């Protein structure tokens, strides 16, 4: 994945989240939950894109014996 597509995707997600927060009337608690879910999903996606975590979400932890 190129850096340009990563930046464009982040901008699109940010604009969509802003549109939802601005123009869709809903309770503040629901907006906060939506914001947290979107931010966590984007952070996991970016970490996966940079190879910090695997594509399945596995984080390698060494086993202690």
C-alpha cells in the first residue's frame, strides 16, 4: 500500500466521521461510541498496513517457559 493511498483513506474516513458527527442528530453518548470504534479500527488498520501486526490481528508475544 502506498503512502498516498494511506493518506487519502485517512482523509476520507475523517471527513465521513465529521459529516456523521455534524449532520446526523443522535445522542452524545452514541457519537462518542462511534468515534471510539472508528478510531480503534483505523489505528488497527494502519498498524496492519505498516506490518506492526499481522493481517489476522496477531501480535507476536514471546512465550515464557
